[in-house]
C-alpha cells in the first residue's frame, strides 16, 4: 500500500513541485488548494501523467472552519472510501505574503498573515496527528527571511513561529517515530515572487547574493522535502534546514 501525503498550497510553485516529488516517490498525494481549481487540476494531471496517484481538495485557509473544511474534503477522497484513511506525510506549504512591511501593514492584514501562515499549520497538524501513522513525517515550509533582515518583517514573524513549533512538536511526537522538520527557502522563482518571473537579469542580480550564485527553483526545495519525508530522513527531526543556496551568508571577498 502506498503512503498518503497531504500537501497544502500544492496547486503551483513550490507546493506543486513537492507534490510531484512525493508522488514520484510512490505516495498518493492529496493536492490542497485555496481557490485556483484549474491550477490544482494541472498539478493532479502532471502527477498522473508521470504514473503517480493524486486527487485535489479545496479549502480556503485563514477563515473560520478552514481545518474542518479541509479534512471533510480529505475524508471524501479515494483512500477514505476504502476505509483506509490514514496520513503518512504532511507538508504545510500554503502561505501568503500580504500586507507589506512593518511601517505600512494594517492590523487586518497582519491578522490574515497569522491566520494563514501560523494558525492554519498549527491546527492542521493537530488534526492530522489523529490520522497519522507512527513513523510519519511532518514538514513545514518557512523562509530564509527569518534569519535575514528583510523589509517584510510581519511575514518573517509569521514564519518564525512555525519554526519554533517544529522544534517543540518534534520533541512531543518523537516517541511515535514521527519526525517534524522545517525547510526554509530563499528567493525562489514562483508566482509568489512575480517580480522575478521571466526576468533573467533580476534573477541574476538576486542570485548573486547566494553562495551558489543563482536563484532557487521549486524542485530545489522539493528535493529537500522528499528526503525528509523518506525513510532515509528518519533520523532527522526538530531541525530547520536552510534550502536557499547559501542566501546572504556574508560579503564576497
């Protein structure tokens, strides 16, 4: 029987690449999306084209009842209909960067940041643990902005909380053989960073600040998640892994 993986925010970008990687490794992947049904269908189609198994579920995060909606949709999926609904892998990838920097963000925008980036992963994990097999894997996606002074301080704050959660939770669930880790990408070419899309000169400039002088691609992050979700990653837990190509490690001599 294949493992079952739930990836939030899997319709595009890093989430899509993670879903594809886990499916290639043999998991039945639940592709969560918040609103872009067409993009979610494309992710499922790409997985199935490569011989994998997948289905999509919709749930808008950051609103009342979001976790109930997500798991109600999950419980109507193919695995649930056979009475085998269990989770082996959870990847909390869905996020938003609304609101802007410290000096312009509003209380309403900050509340939305926290609701999607911090509160939703917490309560998704809480529910998922009731369905997760011993030896399961939880991977949260953060950002290198938690260790770098960046203009989007509220966004970094919302993600830093997830890193703290990962360390503490790993200690709590380790007796079940469940690992909990956080992956922190640097600047990555996705829809969340439209200022880099189709702009080679911008990408070159941003990438020049990395030890490996290029910007990240979704597959770079997905491969790290794939390792942590695999049997080979069984002895790594409670860690925040920087997957940024060495973003802003220091000045070049």
